[in-house]
């Protein structure tokens, strides 16, 4: 294994010209300057912190899945016989205690916009192990989850009137976040590996050539979901990732890498050559996963969004953002005047669990063994059910190698009314048949980059198919039981047959 | 007690013309429309929720202070002999259970931008009991704390270039939040009761008469801290509150009532006549506290920010915003694309504690007995220490009737160099003497509405007094032990003597 000394790595480039008006005006609070006097015998009547003796919480604990070496980790798949899972009790005491990483006295107190040190350092070490960034001055900020982090990153990089480059089918919230801010988006063509680097390059090489682009500044921010893309399930190959980075360098782009499904890579390690060093050499990385865009970035132009929502639980409302130190400071200042930091219950429990109980090894095993295996089993079960109950001539999907979704293409060209009425009419009819048969999937148009109707009630949803180019439905294997998935495919098969039959 | 039927109350006025560009463009996500199909036998492969069986948290519990009738509540003041506090164990099970309000299955799952129903309903009922709003269509949204709620309220009401009216000394974060957004502020004179209604009226009656106002739109949003104001400690009388509401009606203003210290009212019930009905008739309200601006508002023009930060613990990162239903919907949509909702650990624990263990009565007793008593004792102790160790000819303060702060005026006119050098020089000299003597208070200029230097390190702080009109220091009695408070006053007394002595 080739170890590169951090000091041999380059420093991040200067991206200060990318800051929005808002971000350029963010600054450190003078009040925080006082904290630095707090040493030695100093008595402070400064910061208005409530005394911890007033907290009515005297201790906090959670029973968690054990990830110690030798602990028995049961299969969590609902259809299989339950094996007793080894559990442990994580406790956070009221006051600091020997052998404890956190106490309620500190984790329930006001803190910095960075998140608490123990958890932040754990996340940073994890990023270093898994992604091994290729420049020196990167850092990590805790966030209140990826949606909040994304909103702050957008506020840092975009002014009203700017446009962000996005995949042609994308996570609806990513667009709903920017639209009210007067920030637009430009769709980039996708293929089975996600955003096309060729299409991205073409779009930017020829920017200004269409009438609507004539007076528009060239976009310089890209939002993308490289692994288990939502909604298409597409995962970028290593080569695609390199190509995207290369276009980003050519056109001086910032890449927002939203990667909540990173650990749900089903083919992890399979058929792929493992590299020596953070996966820059063609294969997967040290834990058998695809190299992230962050790990391929030598400039500090990738902002990577990680979250505990898909690996521990959405309700943690904790994520972490990895990026160059300058951007980190801006996000920290923004946190200080909004969310401040994630919940102290979340941070305290996660710190104790991850640092004191699981450790880096245990957390990695949890991700690659427990979480990945669960979703791999679920994915396979939905695919098997589909093949068993759905007519493959009428609907098909590309097998996802990561994530939570399958993106089902409906072969309308085999519908007897194809061409006689619009695709929208046929898709809406199919969606309504599904609802009649009590199976619900998400209409593909909801992931479209085209303008969408607002304030819909269910009756409206049954009357609208908002993108005539969209002949897809999104199904997830994340939530339903195995029996429910199979029954859902039975109902979908019937709905499809009915919709195509006359 | 006069009970007014809700249906007899007026509806909120239409404030839609107050919405910012951003807020006017916010809309409900079409994805959420799908939730409404979820009834009967519907099988969903729709929403990408992780299955709860993947959560590694099997149960959650916290030892809390008991507030059942008859439970012994010990005094929490650190200097006094500790009485054993009655405690109880709050537990949140993994799956829903009879007799339990919440489970991790739901509280750690994705949810709505409103916060979880059980906790939100508890907060709404609490608001109704304590503040008894005087119009029909008010509602409550959970927030990630008052700083986040304030940032969202500002985003709802203000565009770049707008100005907000604020108290002449105010919470620095309130200004640091708006400055990067290009939103300005206009200071309104204060007296010992906080913002002056006369000054507010004068300012608005004569808006446009000064050169700098000539091309400025008249501000229509006021931010104020009516109770235990930060930093001055001022609390508005009932009459002042009525006067402010009247000016708001005359000039059609929205009032942002930031009220984190509401329950820290030391004179609660004292000398005041209790009213029959939510305190509109001249006295305090049903629990012996000052009527809030919300409780005096018949139009829906008050946005009230409450937080658990000062009453339970800052690390909860949970607050709640009470306002007209139209504004509530905008904040909900904003939550959906940013914080989503507070941490599920926080929400689950708070819901179980407040709903199942304490109840409305227990929570009110906790606020008025435990929290209020703690801060009343602390406040009195700091005042006693001040009188014992500080020369009252050189420094004085107005006794606060609420909050966490005393606002110490330095009588520079008694300094032998007064007039020979600027007040800033004398104040900076005093601050440096305090630091030398190891006692830290916040330089008053940090609460000034004037522009402040940024990115200061401690050395800078010792070289800058950024507002020549400011001859104050802010001290808090919230955090230090009783011994520390007394010793701090000894050191402050020495520093003051030294600064004035030659």
C-alpha cells in the first residue's frame, strides 16, 4: 500500500470567486472571540449559557446493535427467521466521566457551528479512511442532514438568477430548494451510468449557442448523485467519475456530490480490482466501494454530502460535509446563525456509539455487512418478484448496483393506443390503474426537470401526468416487507396487463 | 373566568403582501401528495424511507426530573445542600406500544416539516393555555431552535435591501443573520422597559424625513425581545406591550416576538392583578406571567418564537413558532427543504417526557417552580455580590425582572480622565483591567447596532471598543456557580477601582 504523506499533497485551489453575495459577507461572530479568553483562572460572566444543573435530563441511554468483534449480528430481513441480535447499552452520563467521550453537560449545551469535536473527528477520520482526499486542507462540518447541508451549500455558491447543472431526472427536493431562491437549473443528459460526462462537456463547450443561453452566465455548479442515483438507480463507473472530474477541471466547476446511498453498493468488491491507495488507480477503495468524486479531486472543487439518514436513521438529523477549509468556514458561519449544530441527543448518542462502542472498524463493518446486506437482499427480492409477476415486454428496468430504487420503464410502444393519444394519457391511465389496484409507485414526472404543478391534492395527482417525455415509475425496495413487495408486483402486473389490454 | 369560544374570534388578516420573493414562490412538494393515498389496503413502493428494522437503535431512554404531583423536586442551586431529586425513567420503545406516545419506528423516520404530531400538539395546547391567542386561525410549527426559526421568518418576510426595526441594543446573532442577506436594520430607542413605543411611532410617522431614509421603503417588520431583553435585561410592562401592538396596527407591522426568557420572570404574580382571560385585562396571565405580544394580537401580525433551549437544554435544538396559519404553511415548506424537522431523538424524548410524564400541569410547574426559581436565586445572588464588592458610584444597573442578564452601566463621568479622552479609550481600559484580573464580561458594543469589526482574535478584542456611545458591560448570572459569581464581582470591583484610580 502506497502511503502518501499529507504534506506532499497540494493545497486546495482558491475558489473565493465562487462565493455568492451572501457567502462573501459571512463573517465570524465577535461574541465567539470571547471564548478564546477562557483559560487559566478566568471567571466568565460572558456567554449566556444555561447552567447544566437546570437540565432535567440526568442521563441518556440507548440500546444498540453490538458491532464488537465476535458479536452476533442477526439478519434483519423481516421474512427470515430472526436471529437474536447482540445488543449493547450506550449511555451518556450527566457530567463528564472517565472512559466516556461525551456528557450531557457538554452535548446538551450550546456549541460551535462545527458540531461537537468527538463526532466531527470520528467523521473526519472515517472520510480519511474511506475517501482519502488528495489535497491537504480539507475539513469536515457536521450538518443537520443532507437537505440542510445542500441548502447551505447552494446559498454559499449561488445568487438569484444563477443556474445549477443537474441530472435530467433528479431528487425533487434539490429543485424545490433552489426554485424559491430564484436559482434555476439546467438538465444534463444521463445514461445507465448517471450524468453523462460527454453531455456535460458538450453543454458547457457550446454554452451561449442557443437563444435562451445567449444572455445567461455559464453555470459553474453541478449537483449530482453518483451512486444509486435517485430516481434512476444509476451508479457511475470509476471511468465516468474520472471523466466528470476532468470536465469539472476544464470548465472550472464546483461539484456537489450528494451521496446518501454510497454504502448501499451491491456489487461491492465484485469483479473489481482493489487499489492500493484510496481507489485512484482504477478499482474500488479500501472497503471495496467505488471511489467517490471527493477521492478523485485534487483541487478542492468537490463538496461531498454524507448523512446518517440512510445508514443509521433519518431521525438522527445528522450528516457531514467534506470540502476545502475555506468553504467549511463559510458553512460554519451559516450554521452559527441558523441550526447552530445538530441535536445534542443525536450528537451525544452517536459519538458514544461510534467512538466508544463500534469504533471505525465496527462502523465500517456495520455499513458493509448490516446495511448493505439488508438492501442487497431487498433489491434482489423486488427484482425476483418483478420477473415473476410482471410482463417484461410491457415494463423493464436496468438492474441497480446501488441504492434504494428501481426505475421502471413502461414500453408504451407496445400499447395498442400508442401514437393515437399522447404518452401522458397512457401513463396517467396506468398510474390510475395501479391506484385502483392498491399499489403505489411514484410517477416518474415528479423527478423531471420540467416545471411541475404545485399544491396538488390526490384527486389532482390522478388527473395529471406532467411530463409527456416521461414513461417511468419509481419503485423503492427500502420500506415494504418482502411479502408486501411480492404482492405489490402481483398488483402492478395486473395493472399493467389491464392498462395495455384494451 | 370568561371563556371565549374560538369561533367567536376574528380570523387573521391577510398578510400575503408581506411575503418575500422567496416565500411567495414556496410551494408544497408534489411528492407529499402521494402520502394521502396511504389508506386502506394500499401497498406503497413510493417514498424512499429506510425500513425501521435497519435502525441500530432498539430503545431510547433518559432519566429525568420527576414532576408528578408529590414528587420531591430538589433545589438545583450548586451552593446549597443537594436534596435528592425524584427522578423517573422516560423510555421510547423501538416499535409502537400501548401506553406510549412515540416509538423510534416513527420518531427516527422521515416526517413532515411540521415536527411530530404529539409534541406539536403539546406545544399548541401549551400556547393556548398560556397565551390564549385572540384570533381563530393560528397554528404552531416545531423548529430547530429560535435561531433557525428567526432565520426562516426573516427569509419569509424580507428581500435583499429591506430593513428590520430592532432594539438599539440587541442579540448580536439577530443582526449577523440578516447582514449577509443584504437586509439592513434600523435601531429603535429603548428605555428601562425595552423598545419605546413612542420612539417606534415617531420613527415611522416621520419616515422619509432624513436624507438616508428618502429613498428607503418604510420598514414593516420589527424584531424584539420583550421579556428579560438580551442584553439589557429589560422587560416590557403590560401597557408597553399594548402600545407596541397599537403602533404595529397603525403602521401595519409584523412583530417577531423572540421570547426565550419568558418563563424566567422573577416578579411573576407579584403585585399584579391576575386577569380572567389570557391576560388581556391589565394583569398577568393564568400562570402569573406577563401577557405576551401574541396574546394581545387580534390580527395575526405577531410571530412568536419559543424555545426549549433556556428551559430544558440548548442541545434539544427544538423550539416552536406560533403565528397565523398562512405563515405556518410557508415555514413548513421551508422546513421541508432544509432541516425537515428536529432530531427524532429530541422529539421522541420530549414528547414522552412532556405528554406521558409531566403533562401540561407538570411542565408549567417545572417552568414556574424549578427553572424560574433557579434563575431568580442566581439573579439575586449576583446582585447581592455586586452591591457587596462593587463601588456603586462607578457602576450600576437596573434590577432585571426577568432573563439571564444584568446590563452594567459604567459611570465614566466620574473618571478623572472623562472628557480628556474618548469614552472608548476608558471603556477599553476597563475591559482590559477585567481581563487582567481574570473576570470576563461581554463588551457592550457587541450588542450595538453599529457596524462591528469581523474576524477578531483575542488580541484584537483587547484593542477595540467599537462604539463610543456604549458605556456598558453585560454580565450573566446563568452559568457560573454562586462562589464564582461572588469572586467575579470581587475581581470586577478591583478592576473598576484600578481603572478609575489614576
